[in-house]
């Protein structure tokens, strides 16, 4: 097994990977930017190295520097987490060339799935259903021809797109030319690829994805589905596993197709196939060739650690589970807790002055923050992933409501009121969700009600966190911590020392 792994990421996902390493007896190496000098992942790792300035291109996207640090630290493998370089075929190839193991699929597979046009073609060959659409469009006339063939409304999409970037919905021929040019420009700007294609626009589909695990010995399994329909601007906010819309028969049928598709493209490691589910039919959307943010809920329901499996597969080990070993027990929901306005979803920055995470049976928190931590403006504003598990969906909902009530984050605005509004909405409780849920049910107005309801809770929190005059024991503790900090080789780890100092602040 690997002795040391560099985690080329930050925040909660870096800590998530490092936890798996620690449980496996593997040393972890962190990288951190100038904005992350006091970040939790830097202190949690066994070793940490400065990678560059806050700007992502100079730090977490700096391939040369990351590989240099990996070799300097003696790391044998690099785990990219998600985002940043996780789906960068060039980086995966560079790792191979430098004698480092990239914990993920092979570069050629990352590249193949990075093009949505190519991914659609390959999955069609494997027998997976896809949304009616076109190959790469040549020009505006070609777009008009395909739109008439498919039928309006249609969506013009950037082939290299993601996160909703490069998607333009077209309702009639008069809108085609502007939409075509807009999607091409966005594709070139954000993904370096101006290739666009056209698909039938599905107005209110469910977004459902299947988790895949594949080793380098030809073994492939799926771990069931996750529903990710609660989204804003094509970005997920709430996920659940399993989907309330998928029965056992459908899961088995789609699972077989997913495994077939993964084998067809020669996939290895962990990956996710995303589908749109509309009027009883599944349509392949894309494949994410990395660990998903929401992998946590699959872990809660199956009891299988996906990150550990990623590491074992990258080391060359075979899967320890057959398909029949995968049993989904209970129900899990994940809420992405972001530093953002809960109504307009604009990101927020600031310092967390008070923090207390929820707990109790069935609750999991994956977070990269601490009291006193400042949310940097340079990166995604995610504070934590809050996960609730229950014996059934209703218990998971009630448990999540309770956990949201318990979650204390002060000093920076969060989207907790948004999550409370959705979790209390009768349509969500019925399992009647789709990608336009927020707009259709005017959730923003519901959020305002929950923001008002949180006011008396805020008053009680102010009492709980009221600053008291330091007592004699605290003075002694401060002196002790300062003494430790001045020692050349402190007898406590940097992780524990930092925690002591943070508590004293």
C-alpha cells in the first residue's frame, strides 16, 4: 500500500481524503495557498507545503508546483479530490510521466468523457439512452436544421461545459443565432473549447446519478443512485440517496446499463454517471470522472468508504465487493451549507465568530472550517456538508430538520434558512422534486419566513456565547499555550496546538 499521498485540494474534501489516509495508516501531505495559511486541512495533514498565492492558477491549479511538492515530500500518489485538477487529463498524464500515481481514472478516459459530444456518442454505443440531440454543430444553419428535427424547445450546450455554463435554452428559430454564438463564446472562455451541440430541452426533469466503482482487473459495480434535483443555477444544493422516484426494478435495470457503459469506455476508479429522468425515462447526461461532492450519502446508505476504495484501486487492488454485496439500507440526505445569501444565493465572505456543529444519531458533518476561520473570497463558499441518515426517508427528513436547527454559524451569512424552507415544504416531503423546484414553489418567499423564525434562536445563541472575564485557570492555560508555541520542537502536534490557541482566542 502507498506510504504517503499528497492531496491536491483544500477544505472539507482535503480533510475527507486525509481521514481515509489516516485510517489506512498512510501519511498525508497538504498543499495550501496564501489564503489558506490557517485552514484546517493544512494543520490536519502530517505534512504541509505552501503552493502559491490565493489565485487558483497560482496555487491549486499550478501543476508544476504541485508535482514538485509531491516529489519533494516523497509522496507516491496524488488524490485530486473534486474540482480544481480532478478532471484534468493533462494533470493525470503529467503524474504518470513523473512516476506518481493519479488516484482516479486514466487520462484518456478523463479526456473522452470531458467532451459531452464524445461522451454521448460512446454511451449510445454502449446502449444507454441519451437525450435526443445532435453531433457537434458546424454553424447556425446546422443548428436550425437540428432544432427543427428535434422540436422546440431545445438547449444549445458547450461540449466541454459543466455547472450549467454554456447552456442556452431556445424556444424558437428567432433565438437560434444568438444562442449558438453565446454558447460558443462561453465554451471557449471557460473550457478552451468552442464546440457546441444541441439537445431537446426537458423542462422539469429529475437529476439522478449512479455511483460506479471499477478496478483495474475488469471488475465493475454500481452503488445505486442519488437524486440531486434541488439546484440553483444548475448547481446542486440538496441530494438524497436513494431517489424517491426509483424502485428496485428500475434501479437494477439502470444499474446494469451503467456498469455496461463503464466497461465500454474502460473506466477505472470511482465515477458517476448522471441522468435526466423525465416522464418515466432515463437519459444519459454526462459522466463525472472523479469523486462527487455528494458521495457521502451513498457511503451512509451502503456502509462502504468510497475514498478508501479509490486508494485501493489506484494501488492495483481488486474490488472486495460483488454487485450482490451492495445493499442500500435506510435513507440519507445531504445539505450543502454555503456562505451565501439564502435568497439570491450570492456568495458571502467573513470570519466565523461562533461555531457549533450538530450531532446525535445519524448525523455526519464533513467540514473544513473552525471558529475564527475566515471564508476566503477566492474559492467556493462551501462551509460544510451536513448529512442525515434515517431508517426511512421521513426519519432522515426529520433528523435533518433537527440538525439544521442545531447548527450554529455566526459571523457570516449562510443558506441554512433555505435548507429549512425546502425540508419543510410539503412537495419535498412527498418526494415530488425536479430541477425547477425552487422557482416553481417560490422557495425564496418561504426562506424569508424561516429567517424571521431564526431571530429568537439568535438571541439565545448570543447568551450561550456571551464573553466572560477570563478566570485564573484560563490565564494559566494561555501562558501554557504561549510556552508551547515558543518551543523549537513542541511535544504536542501542530494540530492540537492550533486547537488550543484557537480556543483561547
